[in-house]
């Protein structure tokens, strides 16, 4: 195992420990955008989504932040392939641009009353 792989494993372990501390202390990280403007940013509900995923409550995680819940498996597969299987591919700039457009549209739509179902909701 090389240094990069060890660093990734250490980062994952630290992340899991951080999530355990958040769950045990019932902590939530507030969204600065929502606190100051009253509007949901694309990341609103992200902390609660990760806590729900850690508890394996996928439906509730989806309700907190639909976009990130859908995107997480793709990023995990991408990083596993890149780090552990040493695949030397590069995601084209067009894909990153499209992802940026999707995130911006998601942030706009979740603040329109007709699309209120996109806002973070608890069941």
C-alpha cells in the first residue's frame, strides 16, 4: 500500500470518527447562506444527509439533499478507481461544467415555491 492509499484510508477513518461524534452529540452544522438570506443553497441539508446515510436511512438522506445523495456513489466509484486501481483517466472539462450547471440550477429550483419538495425536509 502506497502513501496516497494510506492517506485516503486515514482520511476516511477520521471522517467516520467525526460523524460518530456528530451523531453522539446531536450536532448539526448550520448553513451560513440559509442563516443570512433565508434561501437554501445547493448544500443545505448536507450534514443531516451524511448523518442519515451513516445510519443507513437512505430515504431520509434523499429528502435532506437529493442531488448529493444521488452524486455520492458516482464520486466514491470515481475516487476508488483513481486511487486504488490507479486508472489514469481524466474527467473531461465539459462534464465538470455540466455538473456546475446542475448544482446551480438545483440551488435555484429548491428556492422556488413550485419546487419546494427539493428543500431539505424531515419525514
